[in-house]
C-alpha cells in the first residue's frame, strides 16, 4: 500500500504561539474616541508606537464566497434582513454580530426572560442584532462545519495554566454546548434541515510526539476524574495498521463521538426559533449591513424640553450605538464580534487580547465514494492545523444542487470535502493580525489542494478545488475566550463601571467557536437578563472562572 505523505510542516504550534509572547505593556486610554483615532497605545519594548494592525478593522464589505453562504441561491435567506428602510432607534439590548454567539445570545435571552415571566405581566424586552455584512457572514458562516468539542486533547498544556477543576470545566463547557445544540435540533426535528451528521471525529497523529502527547492528555484527564465523560464519548484508539486498512492513511489516531453541521443553517434556525418561541418576552429585530462604528456613553438624563440634565428630566438609554444609518439608543450591549472585538473594545487589541487570524477553507471532491472513505467521520491532524469532513451525499437533482451546478450525476455520489488549514506554511506570520477575507493566500491554497491526495493516496485528485474562501478567527494567548462584563485591566472597578457598565463580551474562541460560542453566549445573556430583572447572576456549573474577563490581566492571562 502507498504510504501517506504530508505537504505541510509539522511541529508549528510553538512557533505560532510565539506571536503572543512578545514583551509589551498597555497604557490607559480614552475609549470614547472613534476606533480610527487609535485610542489605545501598546508599546513593544524599544519599538516605539504600537503597530496599527493590532487593532481590528471592521469586516471588509466584499468577502470571498463561502460554500455555506453562497453555494445555492437560498443558502442565506436572512442575508440582507433589515438592511433597508428605517433603522430601529431604541432598544433595551443591542447585540453586535449575528454569528453563533450573537444569535445564541438572543435565543438565551429570550429563554431566560420567558422563564422569569412565568405568567407575570412583565414588559417585553426589545433586542436588536446589528450585523456589518450579510447575516452570519463572519467566522460562523465561513468555518469548517465541525461541531466537535474537545474531549481530552490539550489537557496537559491547560493544566500548566490552571488548576484541575478549571481545566475539567473547559471540557464540560464544550461538551455541554455540543450536546445542547444537538438536542435542540433533534427536539425541533431540524436535523435534516441543517445537515446534522453524527459521524464521529478522528484526530490523526502525524508525528510520534503528537501521539505521545495525546496519550499523556488522556491519562491526565482520567486522573482528573473525567472517566465517565470519556466513556460517554466512546474513545477508541486506532493503530497505524487499522487506520491504513480502514481509512487509507498511514498514521495512528483516536476516534470519539462527534457531529458536523451546516453552521449558517443552524444559526438561522436559532434566530427563527427565538422570534417564534419567545415572542411574548422578547421583540427581536435584525439589521444586516449596519456596522457599528463606535459606541458613545449618553448623559444619564436629558430634559424633555431643553435637552439639558435636570432633576425633573426624562431618562434616556445609557448608550448611543453609532452606525452609518444613524444611531440606536440602548442600555445593554453584547459584543459578539469575535475577531473584530478590538475595533469597539480597543483594550482587547494586541497579544493580550483577541488577535484577528485569517483561516482558509476549500471544498474538494473525493475520487471515491463515501463507503471507501470510511464513512462520514470528521477529521483533524497536525496539531489541529488541518481539519476536514465529507459532506453528506444527497440524491442528485437534475439541474444542479447545493454541491454546485453542472456536476455530472455520477459525481454527486462522491462526497464533497470541506477542508481547512494550511496556515503553518505562512510562518512566522501565520496569518495573525489579518482581517481581510476578500481574498485567499495562494500558497495556502496550493497546499490545501494537495493535502488530502498525499494523506489518502488514491482517494483524491490533486487540485480539483470547487470553492475556496477565507474567514477571520479570533485567537487569544491562552486559547480561551473573553466572556462576561467588558473589563479593561488598566482601569479600576469604579472606572470600569463608569466607562463599560452594561456592556458584555464573548469573543476570542481561537478557531473553536462552534463548541463554545453557544455556552459563552448563555453566560452573557444570563448577565443581561439578571440586570434587566434586578436579579443576581449565578455562574453555570460548567463555566471556567478563567474565561471571565474580570479574571484576566492586560497580558491575557
């Protein structure tokens, strides 16, 4: 049998991580200025002024066409929802971003408020989602389509940063997210609608060091008391010979239960469900193509006649959310912008915050059928730099289907593979601090076109890319997101409340947003619901304390 070959460099995790280790310091700033005025000042030692690319831009208006958003005319029915006509002028809650985090936040907020209503005549909450481009056109609409939680990999690295209880909670959160989303889809009978597939996931160990590290992670997880969860996930170690015989790759690996999904369709269903199921408690409005350019704190009260503050004045909303279409007034803001978080929250710029990182994905056709590929497993390998899965094969429709127009009927039986990765060939930059997803990196594209043919000899043709696109992820120094109240470490508690009170954030998933965004959105939605109802917020049992913004320093730790 022909042996697997790799066309990408290995052992690149540490080299990529070095981007976050440069010495720096963050100064105080005036965050009321617009982002274009560069209010944040971050200095490398002996490097003078900060590199302006540290602070994120707005999303570019002309992103590449992704399979999830552009492979069929009806792929994104909410694409331009609320982009014309009158802009909502006032709301209780403003959510910036319409991906998995933003829409999940709206869904959870509706659920929390509905539970608290309990027959009581509470005022309906007005919530608005603002999106810079088409609906769900950021990382969620441009990712690899995996709904794969971390099960035990990376346990040892995490243990070097946090205590065992905190590390275990990080895995609990991801598995809670995946289980909750699958349960929602099954209860609503939406599995087919969003192409939900339970095919399992295989991590390939392309170097002996990867395998050794994985075994160490597994043993450490068992010792930490995660045995029951690992059992539920059906952990199965696959030796090189079995992998070669069953799947065609000459590397060992490990398999566990997992799913993949059409991410945009999942988020669309969450939005629709919020509008219908929780209509008595939340009035949800979506405005696409409405970028937020900055957020201005309002005077606490304004006189109804003179527009000046007075003891007999009329209360106004806490913030003015400024967009090119006009301002929107609101009291609470949820930042669900992930990679772009530092555009509106400049203290999250730089290595200690959320670093925009461009990922690249291709859709390629297998040369063989699903059975010969070994089923519908999703995969990753090479320290997670590459990830892929076969789209479910559907009966062919005359005149084309979502796999693309003009493909011969017999070819429809050969799965379309969604493959992402290739960043390791772009070192030492690794596509960090890149917010432009209007184009592709040709070197990365070339590598992706040859990756699967080398790994699975005879099962793929070199090249043969049917679609290729990029998307912007949000990476952090620890790999963990920032979740909770907006908090600037350069300010004290009182100053943070004065400047950022009523604002919340969930961002920085480090390419792992699908199994984390829903749960992190639940956290911030719970905080907002508690504020609206005057109740005390209680942290979910699965929430790692180190995710919370108030526990993080200016270095991101």
